[in-house]
C-alpha cells in the first residue's frame, strides 16, 4: 500500500509530508508488528519525475532480501512501514516530528501489543533517534523497544565542497533541460 501522510506537528511554521509504503506481513492490511524504516537523505535531484526520490521501499527490500542469512525470513514477519519524505532535505526537526506523527498513527491503528522497531538508514538514523528521544522527553509513549541505526552520521557528516557544487550543477542541468 502507498499512503500519503500529512504531518501535524510544525517546525518553524510548517509540517512535512510523506508517502508511506506499507508491506503487511500477512497481506491483510492490518498492522500487528511494525517495523518503521526511515529513509536517509534524499537530495531531490530526480525532481517531479520520481515522487519517491532516489530511494524507495523496493530498493530497501531488494537489498535486505538479498541476504543469505535469516534476515529475509525475519523481515517477512514484520509489517514494514517505509517512510518516504516528500521533502527529504527539509529540516531534521520537521522530518523527526513527521516520524513522530507516523508512529502515533500506527500505534493507534495497530492490533495487538507488539512493540515497534525503528530502523534509520543514514540521515534517517539521526532523524529516527531525534524523534524517539523527543517523544520520551515530552512524556509520549512511542512503544518502541528496538532502535537500529544503519550508517547514520550521529557525530556529523563531511561532504566535500566540490561534491556539493557538483550536485548543485547537476540539479541545475536537470531542472533547465526540457
């Protein structure tokens, strides 16, 4: 399922939106055992041609299910909620608040009492961590018993200026090409 989700909690006067790609473990449209996957930095270079950005659930699934261990069989027991930010390069706080809204929504519709798992990939790891900790500081129950940070820059990231200029040049070329 693909679900458009509008955040409610604002940062600097506005909230973000996401497209949730939900893969139900039992294919019955019921969430019982949630695994949130928070996407990493999405540059937006693909523009309107790809509303999901550079990475989407099918990419995650292809890489995760390529494993030769027991990861594929374990993942297929979870209801995977892949969070695609509409603006992946928005403020981290705004994206974290959106993750909080999504967690609250899932907690309100899930059946049973199995705890949540939050997996953050790259910048999504920082956003997921911020979201969970902010909920704890505010006294809100996120019902998460496992947080996984995959390749997240918790101590900062170094992006050489030349790569930043190159990416900006590519974006300009993409936008100006008919």
